[in-house]
C-alpha cells in the first residue's frame, strides 16, 4: 500500500504507479466535460488553449473530460469521440499541449448509455436493459444485444489504442455517475438475466471486460484508471459493498489508479450533499472519504484518488497523511483557477475558493424541487461557461453572475431549464418527438385512413391494409382503426406505431379484447403490447415481397415515435 506507512505522504510527493509511470505529485485535475470539440467530434484550438492553461497548472495528473467511444452516442454537445485514427493529428496536438508542463495526461473514456444527450444523439439510447431514467421526459433506452455489448467493449480498447498513438499517457474508464459502465453495475438499470446481469458477479463482468479490452490494446507502460461510484445513492441501487467488490476484482486487472466518486444525474451526489453530510465529512471536506477508508483493503495495492469537495491544503494534506487516499482530485476549482495545484503546492493559497453557484434564493424558495434541480444544472453550466471562456483565449471569470448563466439557460431551454441539465436537453428532444407524433397522427387521420377506406370501398382490400377494433377506454364503445396485420394460424402481428401514445395502444393496455378484420370476416382475439420485441425486425417480416419494402421502411422510419409490436391471439376457435 503506497500510503499511510513510513513518512506520511504529502501533496508534493511523486506517486509511482503499477504501469511504471510516476505522477509528479498528488493533485489530479479530475475530468470536466468541456463540450469544446468541433462538429466532427475532434479537438481544435479551443481545447488546446484550455489544456495549455492546465498544463502549466502544476497538476500531477490531468484527466480529460469524457471522450466518447462511439460518436453515435454522446453525453453532451461538443464531446470529443475516438473511434478511429481520422483525427490522430488533432489528438496528437491536444496531447502534446496538455503534457507540456510535465503532468501525466489521461483520456477519460465513456459511453453514456441511457444518459445519452438526445440533442446530439439521433440514435435511440442503449442500455443494459430497456429501463428509463427517473427523470420525466427522458426517452426510454433499448436493451443492448450481446453483439452490441461486445462491440462497445472492443470500442473502449480501440479508443485506448488511439489515445496511446496520439501520445496520451493513459486512459481512465468512466465507471461512475450513471453512465453505461455504472448502468451495468447497478441493479436498478441492469435487469438482464444473461451473462451480463442477474447477480452482482455478472453485472461486474462488463467493466472487467472493458478493462481487459483496454489492457490488451495498449502497451504495459500505458496508464489505466477507473472512476467508480462508492454507491449510486438510490434505493435498491449499487451499494458500497458492491463497489468494494468491483475494486477487489479490478485490482487484479493491472489498474493503476482508482478514483472514487458517487451518484448519477438522477441523484447527483458527486456535486455534494451538504444537507446530509456528517459533521466529520464537512470537516474533511471531501464527500467520499468515509467510503475510501473502507475501500483500502479491497483495492489491494492500487492507489486511490478521491474527488468531490476538496478545497483546502489542510484537508487534502490530512487525507493523504492519514492514508485515506493517495491522490486528491479537483473538479470545479480547476475550472475557475486553472493553476489550482501549483497555487496549493507553492503555498500561494491555503484554500481554493471557487464561488458557490446558486441563484441565492431565500431558503423557502430554494427548497422547491424544480428550483433545486435548476441550481444543480446551473452549477454545471456555470463551470462549463468558464471552460469555454478559457477555450476562447480569455481568463476564467469567477465574478460571472450565475444569473447570466441562468438567463442563457432559460433562453436556450425555456422552462425546461428548471429540470436537470440533461433532462432539459431530453425535454427538447421529447418535444420534437411529440411534434413528429402530432404530424403523423394528422397524416394518419386525414390522409392514410381515408385512403385505405376508399380503397376498401372500391374493393381493393388486402390482408396488409386491414382494421382492428378495440374497446374505447372511456366510452366502452368499439373503436375501429385501419392497421396493417400479418396473419398466421393462431392470430396476427401488428405494429402500434405510436405505442402507448396512440389511442388504440392505450385501449389494448386497458382491455385486451379486440376484433380484427381478416379479409371479409371479423375475428375475435386478445391483444398484448410487446415492448421488448425487436420492432424493426418485426416490421421487416411484414414485407417479404420487395414491392412492399417501402411500406416496411416507412414503419421503421417511424421508430422515433416509439412503435411497439402487438400480438393478437385468436380466441374464436
Ligand atoms: C462542468 C463539469 C463537468 C464535469 N464533467 C465530468 C466528466 O466528464 N467526467 C467525470 O467523471 N466527471 C465530471 N464532472 C464531475 C467532476 O469530475 C467531479 O467529480 C465533481 O465536480 C466533484 O468534484 P469538485 O467538488 O472538486 O468539483 C464534471 C463536473 C463539472 C462541474
């Protein structure tokens, strides 16, 4: 164990890692998502300017903001993505500038899973299971297939290889804050029953395979770290016991450094829990030290960094001297004071004092749920604004009024800004989907349905263009809508294009009794919605004949409106 014994370590002490690299001191710039990549998800001069400032900031280790392993799934607008070598020259410039001051520089690799930002992620979000986040308006993800899981694991390895080729010193797996790796770990978001879920061992498998994929892709001297939650702070979620079990297993996978954080965008513990923090936590500043103490044994010889809340030289030095952690991580202070580490090490300051970002409303108002989450989003956005200032070649502006950020957020997102940052973005996408749904419903009502009826009247009737009769939820009266049906001996398949947003979908959910028209006769049956069915594959079975392919494609194109497969089973025979 590198700490706590012999002479007490100090912030100045170098830290040798298992890969052979040595961190020049114990202060780490933790990952801060910059949102400064260009439209092609590549770094440009703005990221170089920002990292140029941090490289002269005295840090022992600089971890970049999260970099995506799949550009089709981004956590925020402006994420860098590393999928192949198309941007190797730009990545190499970024690495060179960041390393210029002597810090080791690691790239944080991430896949957002169900926390993908809907504004920049056109594809449907993916996750271990098709379970939506507990944030209103965020669309439900679809469950990953085994092949897709293998592909993502390989992508982490490939991204690490590109990072090494660009000249970075290592990578850090983002295993915290509710993104894909932590979605696999949490029983709330991973309810698979195959080799990737079902019990804690199998939920851990994804992160272990990601670590192995990275190690297999890079040279032994390349650094590997992981940022892991102590817990996800949600009832029934990932616990501290499970977190320790992950550390124990990963300690056998040639990992150089564990970074401890906690929470997710549903429960953002990583940004502080001042109301619930114990007196000892308040005195020690960092929120996850109590957990870090209990994680030592599980971590084996792998050093531990703790991030979240550290502000003073005293608290940082005491945590190192007590052997509670080996590295201190700084997030928000580094956004406002790029030279935070050097200022502490050279004793230019005793404590970093980044402003507390809040609207500063009276406590009664501030306790209101919406205003509280607005404050959380404001905190993130205000610090992102600082990164953008530095990226533009200016100085950070600690005096920047939070109200200025608030007005920008409101202008951009309207009242949705009162939800969390991610939720606000999701809301905008949900609005787009709702608009699309309204257009399609109008088309269906006033164009498609009358056309089918007119064809029907002149005797052009196909099994494909048929009808379903459901029981009206409110009226109890029969409701008929034109629908495409694919019959077999036991019943029929249908695709409810708008799932539970369509009237007939909701009718079925309330009352399974239906009638469907097969040619000229009406059949009786029961219908169930099958949200787990692969609706794209199902839509294709509707069009075995090439002439019908455009129709099937139309159904597939409607995916954005959450179509759901419906199975009707005849009960009249
Ligand atoms: C603007 C902003 C962006 C962040 N982006 C990331 C990120 O990309 N990856 C990550 O692991 N944590 C991210 N975090 C969390 C920080 O790394 C850190 O855990 C958190 O800010 C708590 O540390 P602090 O109290 O020193 O700020 C971000 C925080 C902020 C304020």
